[in-house]
C-alpha cells in the first residue's frame, strides 16, 4: 500500500468535504439547486478552491453517484457469497436490491443523475469510465452467479442468450420497476398497490421460465426471500452505516 503524502491527504480530505456538502443539496433540491458558488460559501472557501478539485458541478454529481454505486456493489458482493445454490444467491441479490431501494433512497436518487444526458455529456471521460466500471463490477457479480448455475447444471441457457443478456432481463425488471415505483405517485390509481411484491412475482416467473433449479412455487419464493432479508439485513445495515460514516467524516 502506497502511503500518501501530506499534500495528497489534504487534497483527499478536501475532496471528500466538497462531496459531503454537495450531497444533501443535490438530494433535496436537485441539479439546479447545486452550484459551485453555494458549495464554496457553505465551506467558507474561495470558489477557485472548489474548481481545483472539480472543474464543474457535473463532475461532483458523478463523484457522488460513484459513492452510491459502490454501496450497491458492496451489497451485491455480500449477497453473492452466501451459502446455497446459485438460484438462492440470485435471490439474495434481489433482497439487496430491495434493501437499496427501500433503505438507501438517497443513494438511489444519486444514481439516477448519471442517466441525465446533459450531465453525462459535460462530465469527463475519466468520470464516465468510473461509472462504467462500477456498473460493470455489479454486472460481473450477477453474471458470475448465472455462470455458476450453468456450470452446476442448475440452468441451461438457449444458444441465443448469453449470461449477461439474462442479467439484463433481471436488471430491467428490478431497476426499471424500482425507478417507476420511486417516481410514479399514480401507481395505486393504476391498480399497482404493492410494486415490491409484483417485482418478486416477475422475478420468480423469469427464474422458473428458464427452468432454473430448484423450481419454486410463488409461495415458497416469497418465504425464501423473507428469510434472506431477515438473515442479511443486519449486514446490509452495517454496510450502509459504514458508508454513512465515510461520507460524513
């Protein structure tokens, strides 16, 4: 491990402080509420000091998104190594998604800002590559479980579908549904009263549809998911609290 110089430690500390100040502004007031002037004023620094660390506020947004995506990745890694067949490990990832959406709502909001084309286009290639790396590491965790299932003969994919493409299906169901749940207050009026249960049902149906063993009736699937959440949630909270301590340090 390379030891940082005093100047490097000071730069890291100030960068972390900028992100700590910017985070609640972006969450509460959105991109328009965030400005370099406002961050500088709250920190009692000259605006030029902020620009020494971030060339624009788009870079701040991507840096905050990376922090949130790293929390998601940590939850995925924890879920992926539980004991049990690959299908149960895949379901554990589903429990991590539920936890992230329900109990890490600020991080879920921060993740969404990288989908804004205007913000993305004004960010640096270096920051964009960090986002791609974070997403790629999450994808690799999930795809690794699919490959384990194939290797253990729990799952046989058609020749027309790669493990990553199967993961894309789960991603679309979970992530897409969670975004709709988070941003669509009209869901109850559309007859969607329990979107979290609906996501579980769709995932169970997808797993069974690909004949991923062991086959589970819907009732058993729900029981297993509830058991996984009870088992893993204390460890999820520990990871979330660790991240909170780092971002508030």
